[in-house]
C-alpha cells in the first residue's frame, strides 16, 4: 500500500509557503528582494521605492550583494522586534516608463500576496496611469502622482483607485514651474550663444568665416539686441523687445494674439471679452504696486490666472 502524502499546513501570506509536492519553478526570473518583502510582511507601513523592484536591482547578482537592512526596536510590550530599515527613495522620480513598468510587474504580486484586500484598488490605480492618453506626454507628472499616492497610502486611509485631484493639481503646478524654468534657461542659453557668436565674428578679420552670414543676420535681428534678457514681450511673447514697440499681428508661435491690436492707436488693448490686463503684473517681477488696481492679474498671452506672461507655456 502506498503511504498517504504528509499533511502540509495551510499557507498564509505572512508565513513561508507550504511545500506542494511536484510543483516546479516557472523560470529564473528576478524575484523581489528580501528587504522589500520584509516591508510587506510588516504590514506595508513604510514607503517602498519602485527603484528596488526594477530588473536591474532584482537581478541575481544584486541579490547576492544585498546587505541587511533591519533595525531593532521595542514593541508596546517592551519586547525587542526587528523592523526593516527605511529604503532610500533617490532616483524614484527619475525612473523611465520601462523601469516603472518592470517595478509594477513585481509590486502587484506582492500586494496580491500580502494585502489581497487592497489588490483590486491598486490594479485600478496602476491601470489608470498605464492606459491614460497623456501618459507619454506627461510621464514625469504621472510618475510623481504615482509616487505620492503610494507614499501617502502608508500613513493615510486614502483610496488608491480614486483620482486624487488635490494631489494632481499641486504636482501639476510644480511640474509646470520647473518646465517653464527649464525652457527659459534654454532660451537664454540660445540668446547668449548667438550674442557671443556675433561678438566673435565682429572681431574676426576673415570675410569668409563659415558663420559670417548667419552672424550678420543675428546682429540685425531686433529679436536679439545687445541687451537681450529673458524678458518676454507682453503682447506677442517674443524675447528681447519692448511691448511698446511691438507690431506683431500674432503670437511668436503663430497663434492669434490674446490682446488683439485695437483699431485706433490710442485705444487700450483688451481681450475678446473686453478685459484689460495689468502689464506690471505681467512683467519680469510679476509685481503690481497699485493697491486699487482694477486690471486683470492674469497672463496677457493666454489669460490664465496661475501665471504671468513671463512664465507662459503657450509660447515657451
């Protein structure tokens, strides 16, 4: 008679898996590091950066080099307990989509195993980002949103399947500010390169300098005078000229002017709804010194109230 197979204890998410006779491994794919699993065993009360779940970090080689990340503390009964050390989050906000996708392919099984009651909620959160039509265009913004929702979920009772508009709006403002700063810096570098090129060409004695024709055009171009700064025209958005001398009939990117040119010279420029804009607020300092200013403190290039003409992405 063949003896009966030994009884194997029922497996729970917080125990070592019970042996299943005849079960074979699916392959040599990279496993989530032990230091990450310890956070889920402890209840997922600490933020787990996705950088620790990428293919590169989960490779067999890096797994061999992993050092202990545990610390000792006392529980409410005075007993010594071992808790996983907080993982550094450096680089998580700079992940590529491919790295993020790799990490989530390991994070979801961890959630399903250790927090099965939340699995469906996180699948919806993940799917919203993965399939959103703006994901590629605004990847850094979606990545920051994902990190913030996961970070807050460890200490707040928020529902990850919902779209948290307050988080999104705050992150969007920071994202736009950084994007504007980067574009302004790039514009300034381009202007300075053209000015330096113009100066070096004037000091050259060679008439057949390969850049001479381009430099002459730069010297005569009113858009790049000698005192060109990052100041943007309040009417057309171009750099380097005073709005009082602006004769543009469209924005510098070809779109219609938000403040069309009036029919008479002495008439004040207004938008299509008849509103008059404060040019002091739209200037480089974005500051209006009039206590009773009755003009619009909004962008004179697009009408948005969250920024002025100097920070407008419409023409950046």
